[in-house]
C-alpha cells in the first residue's frame, strides 16, 4: 500500500473518531476545520507539488492534535487535566502543545516551499523568514479566535480557551514562535537531506 494512502486513512480515522460524542459540535467543527481545509488543499495540489514524506507526517500529527482538541476542547483534554492536578498547575496546558505545533509544522511547510520553489535565493534568509511566516500565521489565528468569540458569545468560549489567563493570547503566539524556531534549529539538516533526495530523483527521471 502506498505510504501516502496510509496517511490519508489515518487522517480520516482520526477525524471520524474525534467526531464521536465530542464536547460540543460547534467547538469541534471550529477546531478541526483547519485540518479539513488543509487536507483539501494538499489533495488538490498533490499532482503539481508533493512535499517530502516528513512534511506529510508532521501535518498528520498536527491534525491529530486538532482532532483531540476538537473532541474534548483544549481546556478539557483528560491527560492534561491529570498533569494539571498532579503538578499543581493553574490550567490545562494542552493548548500550548497545539500552538507549539502551530509554529513547528507551518515552519516545515514554509521552509520546504521557500527552498524547492526558489522563493528565497539567499539561503541565509530562509530561517528568519520561515519564523516570520509562522508568527504571522499565529497572529492571524488569534484574530480569528477573537472574532469568533465576539460574534458567537458564550458558545465561542471553548474555542477561545483562555481559561481565565489574561496573557493567553501572548503566550500562544510565543509558543508558536518557539515551535518554528525549534524546527529551524533541529530539523533543517534532516529536511535539507530529504529535499536533496527529491531533487536527485527528479534529475534521474529527466
């Protein structure tokens, strides 16, 4: 079985499981909607541009984090309730995992696009601009959360998920930035090797 097909099966399995008796369906659709849109975009562009397998795996991982957050809401994920109670934390911090990956995974995507599409000619700028893109995505997402909360009233509170933390928005953006920086520092060489392998296979086919 094609390894990409396996990822698609895992995607739909996670999506379906997350939709079974979630905390509430309004929050569920808000949380999983980015994953669904992302899946559609990847399918529509697959023939024209295929990412490295590492990128697809990380995207799937991010989708699962969204699925779990959508099923329970980010403030009520059981494992992180246990961590909160065991270590006497003030809140459920599962959303910080979500925002870390919100920086980490887009960094993998943006960096691969920058390099393979020749968007940035000077490689010394790739790392900086990759982090900038991820910060912009994080800021945009916070705007969306704010807009949904304002327009939907109390029904949007679970999506906003501040849990009484007045600095929640700022810390969310910080964790996304940290995620993007970690990707650039720790995964760039691995990603470069995978990109080189893709380019080598293309040259052989030509």
